[in-house]
């Protein structure tokens, strides 16, 4: 059986964001496993305007093509005002079918581990027919980021990260039969 393709989606586009550090950590641990093809997918690279405000045919086509090439996802989600970032919500809305019948894991961070953002994302993923998995690494801005800017995760997160990846792969493999 060929390896699954899993996109690690960076859920922010703002200057000074921390998601690239978290995404690189997830990718490094995932690549060490050798059980799938993992790649970082940065929504900032797609330059999606606000949905409906401009012609975005080129950007939307590139975004949808990238999502179609993936079997599952790991979302790197930071909490903004108890929810996900506007840029992530916009990126989710720019596609429909490419999300369907795929699995996703969530790695969140924030003052309370990004838990509220993760819960909001779960509701959106359900509407897009994405099966989100239960295990959820939740990172604290206070204990997993030095001076609030340098990502230094506690070793205890490795158990949850690997458990989440196990679930994403199992569900992605099973859901691939539906597509």
C-alpha cells in the first residue's frame, strides 16, 4: 500500500506567528516515524483574499489542487479571541469537496492550550465532512514557549502527538476507500 499524504496546515498568516515553529516540530516528529508523506502547507503561500471580495480563481484553484493531493491533515491552530484565526476560517471556506471524507488532527496552542480554538475548528470540520480525531496535543503559551516566542515543547507532548498521528493515519486510510 502506498504511503498517505498528510498536510500539516499552518493556521495563521500574521507577521510574528508561532505556527511555523510548531509545524516544523510536528513535521520532524512525523517524518521520524516514516509511516506517511508529511508536508507543511502554509495558507499564507496561497494569498487567498477574503471569500467573495475579489476574483480569486487562480488562488482558489491552487488551494483546492493542494487539498485534493492530500489524504489527511494536521491543523496547527492558535487561539484568537477564543476561536481560530480569520485566515484559517477563510481558507477552510475556499474549498468544499477537497476536504470531504478525510481525517484531521489538531495541534493547538494558546493561554489555555488553544482548547477553545480547537473546539470551534471541530464544528467547522464536521460541516466539511472531515473526521477529526480525539487525541489533541494542546500547547501552553506559558510553559511551551520561552518568552512567549521560542517554541520549546515539554517532552510529555510527544505521547499525544504520536497518538494523534496514529489516529489520523488510521482514519485517513479508512476514509480513502470512500473517495
